[in-house]
C-alpha cells in the first residue's frame, strides 16, 4: 500500500464506488456522493471469494447476477463511468483498487447480513487507517434496522407495530436522479475479469432457458417491469396479488434483490400513480405494506444473523421432525406430489426461477406440515432455485410458515392445497400453465383429479399414477399428524 499518512489536503481527489447489492445508476447514494465530492470516479464490483463467511449464491441467482452485471457494464459505459469486475477477498481487492485508481475515497451502500456487515466494518477501518476517506450509505432499505425500535428502544419482533413505528418516522426521501455523462468526471479504468469468465451462467447443461424467457435482468429491465406494474397491475393489486392465475403482482422482487431498483423508487412511483391514475388508496397501501414486510424481514435478520439456520423462536428446537422421506422430498422438488397447485408452483419455480407469493406459502406449508420435512430443507431449495433469493426474505418467510419465526403464522394453520387452489385458481388456469398433463381437465376437477370420474379422466387423457401422480399423502391424515406434533411441542413449552 502507498503511504497514506500525509494530511487530507495532500490526498488525491476522486472516489472508488464499490457496487454489490445496488446494481443500478439511478438512486444510488454512494455513486451520487462520489460525483458530488468532485474529482474522477471509478466503479468496481468484487466477486467475493470469502465464501466461508458469506453464503454462496444459488444457481438461479448466479444466472441473474451475470446478466445484471453485463447490463450494468453497458449502462456505465453509456455515461462514461469506468467499471470493472475483479475477483478475490474484498478487503485486499478494494485496498489495491483505490491505490491503482489514484483516488482518495471509497464509497459504497450498506448491506445488513452478518458476514457482509463484518467485512464492511473491517474494510472501512483499514481504509481509514491508510488515510483514505471511507463512507457507506443506505441505498437498500426505507429504514435501516437501528432506526425503527419500540418506545423502550428495543428491536421490534412483530410486524404490525414495526410497520406502524416505521411509518411514524415520515415518508422516505425522494429517489436520486440517474447521473448523466456531463456530470461525471471519468476516473481511471481498472483492469478486471470478463463477466463470462466468472462462470456464473450454466452451460453443461444449460438449464436457464426458462429464466431467459421470463426475465430481463438489469436496471432497464427493472424500469420496464415497474412501468408494466404501474400500468397494468397496481389497480386491483389489493385483491389480485393473491391470484396466481393473473399477473396481479409486481414481479419486482428479483430486481429489488439485486438492487436494480430501490424501494425509494417504488414507494414514490406508486404514490405518483395514485395521484395520476385509477389505483385506489387500498391498492397503494397494500403494496407499501409488502415493502414494509421486506423491511421487517431485514430488521429481523440484522438482529438475528443466524435466521437461515436457527429457529427464531427457540422452543421450536424441540419440534419432533422425524426422519425426512427422500421420496417425498424429491416429489416436492419435481412438482410431482399429486396436488396440482403445489406441483404447478414447484414447476413454475424450476422453469422460471420465481414463484407466485401465495403459492410459495402453499408449497412451503406442504413441505413442512404435510411431509414433516424441516423448513431449512425447503429454504435451501428455494435459495438455490429462486432468482430473488434474499438473505432476509427467504429464511424469514420460511420460518413464518413453519411457525418458528417472528410474527409467525399460528402452528395450527395448515394450508389445504385443494381449497387454496380452488379459491385462488378457480378456473385452473395457473395449474394448466405449468402442469400440462392436466391441461384438458375441467375446472370442476382440476384441483382434485383423484376424485374425478373415470370418464372425465379418460377424456382429459389423464391416468392417475401414470401420466399424473396420485397424492403422495392424504391431506386429512397429514394435517392430523402435523397438529399432533405441534401439540406435543406446545405441551413442552
């Protein structure tokens, strides 16, 4: 390292902007601060090799990251911002990069999972010791975890009081504009690796065809998806968001996960849409409450860093799981449980890297309470297959379904996959889209093919146990078994 013991006035101007979960140019506080400080600006993404401390990305997320980085590289080029990708341990890479770029500052946006926080703290301390300015910013959450607490100053553990307290702080800041080429003084272009050389996208075999057909990663893709939501789905969102047979959700979760759009942009976009268009206050408030749930999950993760591996409620450590059935687990992952709404969800996940939120709850409940397989097993499968796998949302939502999480669903809530399908996919359109062997089944029987008359099955080309499986468990018996296990846990408390 160069000698950085001289006074600040002797330090070079300009900044290195370290990008990671904020792969965008608009509303990027770290980038905006670097430009405002004056001097040349250089951007860097570090493909972190500290995997022993940080949870490695799953396969679907790796695919998304590759595409998002390529999009970001083009966006940076368009505004004259030098951008490079490097591999290695974060602290070593960043400390080398600030010297090579000849800048006096390093800026980045904060993250909130334990390993990331520790790396950031060490790096900030090391850079400052070397005489650099090192600053981090909030570009990921409307409210940082330490900003929302109870009246007693304690972290909140229930969503409703958390969201009430968060809203009492006032509306979030307006989003920052996208920088233009005229406002950026280009810094030194750093040497880096080619994104394709990171090996993020699958090749042998290439299983990502469904992902490519379903998504456009990157900031431009996020803007397009946001506009679609505002134009087509915000009106009626309060009711339609539970209907997997409709495009009633925002589909913005992977873009939020990779920071291609910020929650500040979403908050103010829906507010503007309410003032200009037909969306009702209920639609807007419901969408904002979903942003609030995301905030709450990050709040919980910050104060409970082992959320992905340990029960939030410790009494669930005594839950009598038993030995998992490998055949049942495989049937669940493949979408071959014999329950159409469950199978449609699991196949949508495998094909597109995403699953409708209502169906996520149904499939998670089925694994945990019908098959009595530990929530961690399901969380790990979702982590590998979701394009929006998130350090906070994924484990928090799985624990919510299991009953072991913060503000969790009551233990006796066991989703009935048949009635859930009939209620939220009444015509069977969602099932037909992802379970083609049931495409000719009439709506009356599509969620209960095992109850359909023989002539109906024959006309639809369905042979139970051959073209489509019979249910791998009986709902009533599975529900009774789950409730008995939860009652046993309750008696121990």
